C-alpha cells in the first residue's frame, strides 16, 4: 500500500515535469518576443512614414514622436509621404539583410526636416522642405525597411 502511494506521487511529479516542458515548448510560459526586424520597422514607421505630413509640422511631429539623438536634436529627419504598404514594398524580395542600401523603384514625395541650429531635446527647431519624385534608399531586414538612408533626385522626369 505504501509503495503504491509513493509510486503515485512519483508519477504525479513526472507528469508535472512533462507538462512544464510542453508548455515551455509551446511558448506559454515564456511568450515569444517580436522578431527584431518588426521592432526596428515599427521605429522606422514612426520616424519616417506619414502620408499627410506637411513641411510646416517638423517641430511638432518630431517632438510628438520623440525623435531625438540621445539628448540632442537629430540633425535631419525625413518623412515619406505614402501609405505603409508602398513603403514596405521597397523591401519586397530583398534578401540583403541590412548590408546595402536598397533604392525604391517607386518615386515618393518626402518632407525633409533639417535642424536650424544645434540644440538639446526638446527645443529642436527645423526647417521643412517638401520634395517630389524622390527615389529613397533604405536598409531592409527580412523584407522590412528598418533604416532610412537618404533620397535621390530622379532626373528622368
Ligand atoms: C502626420 O503629420 C500630421 C502633421 O503634418 C499630423 O497631424 C498627423 O497626426 C501625422 N500622422 C501620423 C500617423 O503620425
């Protein structure tokens, strides 16, 4: 009788260990974190995509979105005036993870915000310029834009 009881206890313990391992494998205990490129894209989206951005809103948008370089003002920040999907499509089928610049096939309207004079957060004053027909260069990571590299004037138009 006693041996039976000990056996039962051992069995229960074993079951718990097995269940714990299964849960861990299924990611129930440690929720899977977002892939790194999704987090980087999220940051890119906030900093660089706004379909309705206008050139007079640099100061307020940059402040609202908390775009700084540590405690200093960022010297330049560009907003692409397009919907998310058109911007994402720059990286479609792009396998060069982060290593080289990818140029957009599509041309975009952009607002370039240039810092007027060096200053500290949050007293950043920008001059905004709207440009059209720009090819933009980004870095892609697993099919998502994660870094803005600049814009290129397209002369063939
Ligand atoms: C885009 O910029 C405008 C100002 O030009 C602002 O009112 C709007 O909230 C911004 N949209 C997003 C999605 O950040």
